[in-house]
């Protein structure tokens, strides 16, 4: 039809050009009539091969690009000075043929014309339909068999218990910030869970307790990871196949699926990480419309997501660094734009400070304010915090308490180390084993309140009872020589030249003697930091050191965890190094002496900034103290990208319901190959461009997507992976999953780009027209089929183990290290 219309236009043009000027005049005079573009040529579209916005239906080679400020050619008077005017050396027939190639006749255009909005509506409907399918698939896979198994799996024993603590308002200690546990507790509360289940150990059945609300909440957040990744890749690449491939990789990954179905912090953390990444990419896309409503919305949402990520785990700091680097780069480019005034640059800087620094900080502090307000009852976490902190907890022995102000002989006391998360000076009837110094009673520090934390302070040279009413009260003063007798076992705090159990060049500390009778190695000089001799010692307020009289060493705690023979409590040593450190500074917390008047402790309660600072000090120290225990399963960072070893979530025997955390090997190994290919291809393209090699116009859009979009994702993968090599704490396989999200998005962009390059290179052949579609479809089918093979790992297995021929997983144990 277009061809016939062109022939008709050529005939009319020839007739017009051959007519005398008077005959042509009326046709060229009057109102100019614009060129009517057929409806199927009007809708703008993105050509991912060239990186340009095009008009659908027009082949790139025949495309007419109108420059800014110029109108498209018009029929009638608008063409009088161009195509319709016979040029020198050019025949009328040639001019007519030129018009027939490039101009659609008005009558044919009117017949073909359709409203532009109908095509846009069709495009929008397709966009929403694809997003709806991706989201539906994500939710369907995450909520399938969510109630199975109906018992505690892996770390549900920790985070489910912490959710119960929030419902009961009981204070506890955890190494992570509180937002994730608060949300789990809120989900349980809203779904009818009453917080009475004990969450003692994996395998305990939930019975009648309502646990589906907490699992459902985690699955809900985990389900949004796939739509977020889909939209992020779509915005970075402008390619539906790349976004669809990314969505398939994450939908059909058994590892992401498993983590999303249980009461864990991981789906909550990854939700905020992906929300921050999507928001950052979105506000970058509105860079040409700064300070517009969408720009402010996505910038603010980025800051909110950053606060959420850091509020769940400290590793949320990695996405903060990612956004920070993007912001610095963005501001640097704006600074180089000489068309912007200093006032405009100041507005850009202020907007980012408000939305990406001030807003996240306010939200993060608010999270802790709610945490402190809700958890106001004494609980298992009291001992990790200072005495002043404990005084604010209802039910704690220091809450609304009144105790004697000054320390006196005969008082029953507890001695607390001032270093965060060290605890109380403690002893018990167990002895040090053979070969560990002298075989005497163990002395440790213990983080929880216990009767074995109680000591009686006595004079060094007498064994009389100072609480005898016939004796006057005698206060302990700075510089006095004292003896500490363990109340439960009546042995004295003792040290000698034997080496400490774990710390070299430190001396062993033991309990020695019978009924308070020992030797001169039981004598200690008590000193108050920065005080003069003779001053009284105040309970809770005075910072004291205990100097061993014979060896001259200082009582302290190394913070090292003793083996099982020491009940995994912390080592106490006597250090010959007299430098003042928090490890060797103590205070008197509980103080019982019926002969002394009491004072109220309300004045000791800390302010909120002090609570916030102390909470972070304790969490950081707790994180650093997470060391692997004997025979405990751990993994190393180099194991993770190669899917070397999984993690058993539930069950071990053939009669158990077994769940095994392992990534889909097809997805993970494809991601690993893609990272290597991206580094090679990206480096090649970057070097070629730096050397000034001119790429064809069709490839410039692809290289931009590869370097800019892929570079953002590679940076995200590196920031969420490589820091773990520097960590000294215990590590697990699940720590890699935020990085895996970025590698999957990179895989989607890379393979879509490579296949388009192949299609461009093979363009003349039939294979070139099909290679992109066939390649993407093959990757989608391979991913889906591998999920079909490995899905029992996530949804659960009962029956023979994988090494047995009748097992449904027989033949799928591709690595010996896979223990399913």
C-alpha cells in the first residue's frame, strides 16, 4: 500500500512540476499543510542496538532524524524551495522519484493515520503486563509450601526468639541493629502470635503457635527482590530481554528462594538494598529534570532505603558506599557543567545532603529510639551493658534501687569490667584442666547475672566478720590492700607466675584457699583511676584497678573465649603491662551491706545519646567477637561465588524433612562466567574508546549500556563481596546473597548485549536475525529446567539421601562438597 501511495505521489509531483507557474501557484499558496506521518510511525521507541530513540516501523537505514529547531518537510509551499524545485542537472523525473521515496502522500497518510496515544497505551499495557507476570511468578514461588516444615529451621531460633522479645518488651542483646527484628516482632504481633513460643533449638515444632505471619512477612519482602531487579535492569539497559533474563535468574534460584521463606534478616536486608539500588537508578534517570517531583521522590526514597538497610545489618553500609560513590560522581559532573550557576550547584549539593545524609540519620536514630522505648524490661541482654544502662530496665536489680554509696569491708559485691560485652568477674567450682597452669578453681568473666558473680570484700590480714554489729563500719579507700573471697565457694581471688590459658605473657588467675584462708598471692591493692590515696570508693561511679601485690600485674580480661572446659566464658588474666585500658578497669555494681544507708540510683540513668553510643559500642564488639566454635560449620568467601558448599537448614537423616541452602548451580556458574566475560569485554571496549577507535553508530548505544549500566552492577557486586575477605569474624554462605543479586543483574545485561553484538555482526545472514531471540530463550529455558531439577533443595526433601540411587536428587550432587 505504501508503495502504491508513493507511486501516486510521484505522479502528482511530476504533474505539478511540469505545469506552468500560474497553474502551480494556487497549489503552493495559502496555509502550509504539514506532512502526515502514519500512526504506526509516530510512536517513539528505543532502539537498543543503536542506543537512539526511533520511530517504530522505520528501518534504521531509512530513518530520517530531525534536528532540534527544524521542522520536518511539509507538502505544498514548505517544499517549494527544496525537493520540488528542479535542481541544475537534475531532471523532473529524478525529483519525482526522490519525493516518492521519502514522502507519504496525504491521502494515504490520512487513511493510515491512527491516534498516537493508542500505540502508547498498547506499549504501556505490555510493560505493566510483563511486570505483573514477573511479580506473580516471584510471589508464587516464595509463598509455595511456606508452612513447611512446621518446625524451627536454622537461625529462626534466634530471630524468632527476638521477635518474641519485642512482643514481650524484654530487653536482649544482638550484634545487629534492631530494625529487622522489630519488623519480625511486629509481623508476629499483627498476625496473632503471642510471643510465648521459646524458640529453643532447630527442629522444635511450632505446634499451635502462629508462626506463618512472621514467615509470610519475610517471604513478602523477599518476593519484591525480583521486580526490583527487573526494573533496575530495565532502566539501566532499556532492554526487556535483559530485564526478563535477570528476573528469571533470581526467580529460579533455589538459594534466594530458601532465604526468603524463613524468619531471617536476609530477605529484609536484601529488600532495602534492592530498593536503594532501584531508587538510585531512577533518580539518575531524572537527571535532566532536577528538582522535579519524581526526582525528589526517588532521591528521598533512596535515603529511606539506606536507613532501612543499615538498620537491619551493619553490612548495609556497603550499599551506602555505593550510593555515596554515585553521588560524588554525579556532583563532580555537575561541577564541570559551566552552564550551571553556583546557586544551582548549591541546591544540588543541599538536596543530596538532606535526602542522603540527614534523612537516613534521622530515621536510623528513630529506629533506636523506638527500640529503647519498647524494650524496657530486664532480660538476657542486661549484662552486656553498663550498670547505668541497666538502671533504666524494669525488673533489673538496679532499677529504682537504692544501695550504699561507698564501699565498705564485709560488703557483698559484683565486679563488672568496663569494656563493653566483657561482663562480671565470675568463678565456679570447676578446675582448670591438666596442662593449663595450676589445677585450681577457674576464674572467668560472665555476661549474665548469676550467683557465682558475688564476692565478699575483706581485709588482707584478718578473717573476722566485718558485718558483726560489734565492729564499726570501715570503708574501703583508694590504695588499700584487700582480699576478694568468692561467696559461693569461699575461695580467694588468686594469681601467680603460671601462664594464662590463652594469652601468652599474662599470668593465670584462679580461686584458691579454703574458707577464705589462702596465702600472700591472694592480696590485691585497689586503686581508683585518677584519684588520690585515702579517698573513699563510690559504688558504680568509681573506676578501679586491682593490682596483684606479689607479681605487680593488673587484673583484667583478654576478651578471648575459653574452650568448652571453660564453658565458653571469657578469659581473665593478670597482665604485667600496667598501661590503663578498659580491659583492666572495673566498677562495683551490686553492693549489699545492711550496716550502711542506701541512696537512690535514679540519677545514674543515662541520656538517649549515651544509650545510642553504648549500644553501638557493644554491637561492634559483639560482631568482632563472633569466632567459630569447636566443630562449628563455617565457610570462606572464596567458596561463595563457585557455590562450593551449601548450608543445612533442616534435617540430616533420610526420615527428616530436609532443606538445604544451595544456589541453583546453573545460575551461579553462569553469573561467575559472566563476571569474567564482563571484565574482559568491558576492558576491551574501554581501551578501544580511550585509544580513539571510532565504533559504528549501531554499537555506541550497546557500549554505553555495557560500560555504564554494567559498571554500576559490577561495583555493587565488588562492594558487597570483597569486604568479607577483611573480616575476622565467623562467616557463613548466606553472607554472599546481596552480592549475588548484583551479579545476576550483571548477567542479564551482559548476555543481552553480547547477543545483540552477535546479531549485528551476522546481520546479513538469517542466523543474525534469530541469534538474539534464540540465545535469550535458551538461557531462560536452561534456568527454568535447572530449577525443576534442584527445587527440592528449597521446598524440602524426605526419603533417601542424594548418594542413594532411589533418591530424587540422585545424580545431581555435582560436587562432593554438597552435603544434601
